[in-house]
């Protein structure tokens, strides 16, 4: 199948998942700094852009995280890392789902992983996915804790926020359009820091 046909199929699948939201210059700049074009990544020996597109369309590798304005399929630089760790793309799903005790939850995360929408993590692995989930849940629940507002509570809260901050990139305006609202960074990092400022350090 010609490269152009595969690119068109992959672009159509991307739009099906993400909707139609044109990328701005700022979006393109952000994405170019955080991700790599599929063609560039697959220029390394042992990889083929066409073969990778087929794997994406077959649900064996995640879709691109973004389509840049010039049509480039933007993917994480470690796109192949999990498949290599699992022993191949044919083993990746079972390996990935196996990181969850609840297999249904694992399959739901696998579907989310394949969507390519895990652009909320610098490195997408079962461990970072699970940790992000735990952190966002803990941060969201913090205002309802019995000692909310106390110094120990504030220290715990900001430690959680700082850890999540280290896991997540900045996001871009395009993300807020396709996700239909604020991102987890907007809510759990920037928003919580604004609501509950870190206490001033006294010398």
C-alpha cells in the first residue's frame, strides 16, 4: 500500500478519535519541541514508517499524539520502548494489561494508550499512568481532608503537586479543545497551587 494511502488512513483515524481542531503556530511549536515526526523516528535502522502506521491502524501501537499542521504524525521518541520491553508488538497488550490487578481497568487503560491521547505524561508506561491516576485522585481529594489548611496538610499537598508536575508536560491549547476543557495540569497543578499557595519559607 502506498505511503500516502497509509498516511491518509492514519490521519482519518486520528480525526475520528480527536475531532477536528486546527493546530495553531503555537501548537506546532510546542509539539515540535515535545515530540518527533514519525518519519524522522523511523529513519533509524530497524524501523519503517509504513510498517509502524500499519501497526497503529491494527491497534498494536498507539496513534500519533498530534498531527502537526504540515501533516507530520508526531509521536513520542520512545514510541517503540514498551513493545521492546514486552518482547514485541504481538505481546504488548497482554504485558501492558497485566500491570493492573483489575483486568477490566487494564483493558480500559490499554484502549486509552492506543488512542495516542496520553500526551499528559513525559513518558507513557503502566507505572507512570498508574502513578498519575493516584496523584490526581489524592490532589483532588485533599481539600476535603480533616486537617485541610494545616501546615502538615499543605506540605503533603505540595509534595503531591510537585511530583505530578515532574510527570506532566505543559500541554497546549489544542489539547484543551480536543479534551473539551481544562487539562489535569490546569486543574491539579496550576489550579491547586493558585487555590492553596505554598507557605512562604521563613529564614
